[in-house]
C-alpha cells in the first residue's frame, strides 16, 4: 500500500484526475460486465417489439431477391444460348482458313464476262 501512496503523492493534480477517471471508467466497465445479463434482458424486450417488423421486412427482401434471381437465371440461359449459337457459327467458318478465298475463286471461275466497256469522261 505504501508504494501506491508514494505513487499518488508524486503525481500532479492533472495526472491524479486522469488516474482517478481511469479507475472510475474501469469500475464502470466491470459493473456493466457483471450486469451483462440484465442489460441483455432489457435489449431483448425492445428487440421483441421490433422483431415482427424486421421479420416482415426480411421476408419482403427475400422474395424480392428471389425474383431478381429468377430473372438473372433466365438472362443467363438466353446468353448461354446466344453464346452457343455464335460458337456454332464460328466453328462453321473456322474449318478452313481460306474459306472466303476459295469461295471467291470458285465464283470467278463460274463467272464469264461477255462484254467489257470502258467509258471515258471528258
């Protein structure tokens, strides 16, 4: 006990006030910890009153989210179908790298030019 008295005597008034305030805050904190169950009961009473409103809001939010989920699933399915269609088209044209060149060459072989006329403009 003598060490505590010496410690307190060596403190200036401001430090004593801060030290006493710290002790009081610690005591208050411990008091709240001891009466924790009492405080929980008080908060539970207020939460029970608002519980029904929160539950209804949660149900509404849940139904809204389910609607959004179904819309997004439908959108994903349509996008997957589009992707499948584009992959098929890409696969069709990727068989042969010279696909268009061959088509143009075949077209030029099948075409016959009967008459060529050049016109000159003055």
